[in-house]
C-alpha cells in the first residue's frame, strides 16, 4: 500500500506540475478546436482575468505539496476541487478526455483514502 501511495501521488503531482508549468512558460502548442459549449465556458473563465492564473497556481502548489510525503495530505486536499472541476468539465463538455481525467479523480480519491487518518482531526470534535 505504501508503494502504491507513493506512485499515485508522484503521478498526480507530475500531471499537475506539467499542466501548471506549461501554462506559465507556454511551451505547449495551443489547444485543439473547441466546441461551441467549450468556447462559451472558456470565454467566461477568461473574462474573469484572475481565475485561470489562480487555478494554475493552485495546481502548481498542490503538485509541489504532493511530491513530499509530509505535505501530501494537504496537497491532495488543496488539489481536489481542481480535480473535481476538471472531471465535471470533461463529463459535460468534452467527454473525449474523460478516461484520463477519471483516472486523476480516482487517484485523488485514493489519496484521500490512504491519508484518511490525517483528515480525522479536521472533522472530530
């Protein structure tokens, strides 16, 4: 179980670090053609100028926290809303990438399960 946790958190961290660094450095080619629904959603996100940098900074911080064992439970907690939003975006607007995003969500839920003892003080009296 311990090795599985390490593998899952490093893979999830790598996905988020790659996505966030590529946003800031711009070394990846532009996105493929989007549907009208996706364009509407993305124009709303881009209209709020702060939102995309905030999401990418959250991905960067969460990815870095996931790399280190001591801060991994906090990283999993911070990155979960982003993971859930990406999953729901692809579930409703872009099902082509849904399997990969589903794996990301499963990885995040697996980390929640693995670190459940760390989260108990948050919800206990």
